[in-house]
C-alpha cells in the first residue's frame, strides 16, 4: 500500500475497524474511506455495489460484522448468520468486480472445532464439530474464508483471511446483553465497586481458558499483512486457505481473567461463578507460529491492556448509564 492508496475500512467505528484506522493514520496513510452503517448498509448488495463503483477502493479491510458473546449468539442465531453472510458476500464480490488489489477478511477463532488440539493450528479448520452456542456465526465466518480462497483460485485475487483470538480495547462493546467476556467483566467489576458490593457474578465455572489480544496489536498485525507483500506470497496457493491466526500465544482461565480485571478496576471483593450458565469451548489458544515466522509478535501485555481498556470504559461510563444498557454477559 502506498501512502495515498484508496483504503476502505469496512466497520471503521467498531473495535477492530477503529484500531485499524488509528494505525493507518499513525503510519501516514491519508486516503482512508469510511462509511457508517447508516450511510452505507453492507447487508444491501446495491448499496455496496454503488459504493465500490463510485469510490474504487484499492485495498479493503473487511472488519464489519455482527458480533457478540454467548448470550447474544444464543438469542439471535438467525441474525448472526444472515447479517454476516450478507456483509462479507457483498464486500468480497464487489472488491473483485471493481478491481481491489488486496482484501483482508477478519474472522474469529470460533471457526475451529470445539474440542480442537491446543494450540490451534490453521490446518485444524473443518476437522471437527463446532461449539453449538456460536455455530451460526462460525459457519458464516468459515464461508468467508472459503470465499476468499475460491476467488483467489478462480480469479487470481489476493484475499487474506485472518483469525484473531478474543479481542478487547478502546471502543469495545460494554452492553452486558451482547458483549464478550472481558468488557463484560470490566463493567461488572466497575459497577460492583461503585455500588460497594462485596462480590460480582461471572457466567460459568471459571475454568475455560481463553487467549486475549489488545485491539491495537491486531491492527498492527493487519497492516503488517497488507504491506509486507513478500512475506505473504506463500499464503496464496491452491492446497490450503489463505488463513492466518493472530494472537499472543498465551491463555488464562476465566477465573484468572476476572482476578486481573478486579485488580485493574480496584474492586476488592469476591468473584463468584454461576455454574448453571454455559462455559462454551473448554480452551481456545491459537498457534501463532505462522505470523511469528513472518516476523510479527504482539507487544501489549494483558495487565497493561486491561488497564487501558478500563480507562476507555471510564470515559464512556456516563453515556452507558444514561442508556441503561444490559444485565447479563458470558464467556466469549
């Protein structure tokens, strides 16, 4: 990518998209195309077609998606598979038909089998059954990977699919009905602290293990993949999808995570676990050797990242209170 290349960040207001925009702007890329969902509904084939025909983006970061934790996935399964299939199908196809040079599709580690060997290698895709609580979302994301690979093979495009681990950071979703586990824990710990409670409740047993990556680290990896062309050439082949895991290579239990959040928030009470709620997949730790082999490593340690995320939460706390969001959350 050149500094004046036309770069479209789909989903620029979300956790991932906003981080990618921050990184691009920091690196001096000055021609970033942005549209809100109100201006440009990516579920509409005609709206996407009109945008690509008018703007002709050269590079596309496809970070737009409908996302959420266990509660949201379990409550709105039809929305999750429909909206994500529509968004990615429209954008990937329009990028090809209007001559985009490169596209990066953001997926999720939930694409891998529920009982996958750990750490999870890219080659484990489609080798076992998915976790039932987010199967519709995972199936949609798998379809996006297959679509990128199919277009590369048939049309000679250069579309990458990256699978990040659980993400957190500035601009996260703190609605307890739809959030992932880490922002949900930040909000629960903060509210318990403000109320003077002696404890706060966490879904599940606390035993599942999860890996977490700060959103700015992911953005750094995404820009790396889009700019270091020589290092990604081997990913475009006929025998396997153009798939790359992105993570930090270390995981923690949900109980350990809750303790880290409580410390960052300054909550001195107890953390309780509701074992009647689902745990989700027992462990999700990505094998990140493929990214490591290309020369990329994560930089932001979890205690630092959680502290930064809590600072972001505090800045929007008044707005959240005014909107009266949420009541429950779950393990990502």
